[in-house]
C-alpha cells in the first residue's frame, strides 16, 4: 500500500491517514511513467475549505482538465471536497509521467486560483496510489463518488455538485458505481 494510506484494518482503504507526521514518499522502485492508473489526493493549504464554492471549483477544474488533456491522462473520477481533491486518473500513452502531471496540475490550478482569490491553494505534498492490475477502476471511482456521503455533506452522491468524470457522464458513472456496490 502506498505511503500515506491507511491499512485495510484501520479505516477506509483509500483514505489518507490523519496525523501523518512526515511527508508521503514516492515508491523508490517505481518510475511513475507508463500506462498505469492512479488514485490521487491533494489537500488544500492548511485544509482551508476552498472548494465550497462553484467558482473556486471551476477555476481549479479548468486547469486540471487542461493538464490532463495535454499530458494524456484520463480523469475517470474526481471529487472536490471542501478541503481536498480526489481523482482517479489513467495514463493514455506509455510515456505518460504522473509526477509531471501532478506537478503541472497543482502549479497551473494553484496559479489561477491565487490570481482569482489571493489565497494559496495546495499543500506542498499529496498522496498517490498506483492501482494494481487486479484492482477494478470502478471500486476506486465508487470511493471517490461516495466521499461526500461518507463526510455527511449530502445524503446521496447525486446531491453533491463537485464530482464527475471526463470519460463518463455523471449518470453513467453513478449507474456503474451502483452496480459495483
């Protein structure tokens, strides 16, 4: 399991640990280049609730989509929680570089967010987890889509406006999530 994630017996399998005292580390034996899928979590600076408004989410999301398009990463599922962002991304070419994608996505979105709000957006480090071949994409997508329900922000994922996919409609994604659940 990737650094910064809880063990299966200590909470949700995709959630960052609370109270982590050191920065998460990349896997030493993995290059983060190639046709892989990743579960990403980026926290806002000082866990500020920057994603509580549609304007802020739109500003950030436009830049993340821009980088995903240029760097050829499919954004299968995403959710902007008030103080963090989850995404399930998949490289579309064998030369796709996750570290580059993350750096550019955070840099561009942070720049435009700060220009619009005068506030810093991201914590310096985030969390990434490489999905194994036997892990189903829809299981991670379900975790992402259901995050607002687990946080008791809404009763149903459909009531939360800040999640979606660049590969499926919200309706397709929620239907697949329900079938998988």
